[in-house]
C-alpha cells in the first residue's frame, strides 16, 4: 500500500523548501498531496485560525511546476488548521503521514512551541498521525542580502532516513523535528538531540505610541549545552528530536483535590 502523505509548511505555497520536501515524498513512492498557506504563516505555532469569508475558507487548486501531477492547494489558513482539515478529509482521503517544511531557518530549543512548521507536525501527532518537521539552518536576512543561498537539497537528502525509521519503527502519532545545516554537500549522519532551553531566534515586543506595539526579531545566544539540537547544529550536524505534544506535568505537587474557602 502506498502511504498517503500531506506536505505543508508555514512559509507559503510558493516556497522552494515546500517543493523540495514534496519531491522527496514523491521519490519515496508516496501518494502525495500538497496543501499550504497562501501567504507566509511563520510563527503561527498550532494556531487554528483561517481567513473566513462568507462562512468559508479559500482553498484554491494550483499547479506547481516542480511537482507535475501532484494535487496542490493554496489555502487561506495557518498550517495547523490545514493539517486538522486534512485529517477530516478536506483534501481527499486523510493522510497517513504529514511532512512539514522545509522551513527557512532553524527550529531548535523549546522555542519550537512558536513554530508553524513544528505546530503542523504536532497537530498531526495529536490526531494520531505521524509527522516530520524539517528546517534548514539558513538566515532569511542573509539570504535576502545575497550572503547565504539555501541548499534545500541538503535538507531533503536526510528526510528519507527519518521517514523510513518513522514508518518501520515508531507508533502512529510519533513526531520528529529535523534541523539540517545549510551545507552544499550531503550530511553523513542524523544526530539524536535534546531540545535546548530556548532557541536562536527571539522576538522582542516594545510599545511605540499609545496605539502601537512594535515587534523585532533578533538572533540571540542559543543553548549550546552538549547534546542539544542547537549545539549539534552549530557544529554542522543534522539533528533529529522526537517531540511529544501537550501532556500533563507530574511536577507541580498537586494533591487530589484542593478545598476552596467557604463564602
């Protein structure tokens, strides 16, 4: 049986990283459908938001030159909403696997909470469908300045190894997060990594005048503790981290019940 794969991202339907990732799934023999945001949705986490007009969300069939014959949809929604919709059959038979990316920029540390790329994969996991989020360690600012060219094929080349392991060894609903250095040549290994404390890209929000909040994005100092995703990536190694979605914490010391004061 061919595996039904949904490919999405948070950079938008026109992203070459999306097309490269879908190409991997095609070459692996999967039955591929692409559904991605019509516009950039970076930082959307697992937001279930969409642009609703007259009670409906736009979902336009598009032709992608890099993926002839692959059904593709440009959707007026965030990636998690797209995955949630796909699991309910919005783009044909529900997928058995979700691939998300390839993202422009790394997604490392606990800051992956804010990533639309990772949020899409975790939404799949919440629905009992395995997912892989893939990110390339390229700076969008450096790319725009002509200082750094994304090597999408480097990230694409590591995906089949993770994909085959996921399908052969892991329970349904397992989610992997991959981060790949932006090298010209292929990577030799995927390194299992812990999440760093935070991440390399941080957002600062400051008040302007009485009616404005101004947001700036900075590249800060990531957690380079040994064994973390940020440390491996900084050393030029591709990383793989198994993620788990929302779960309860046993560390809060809560009793079975807490009496409320009488009124």
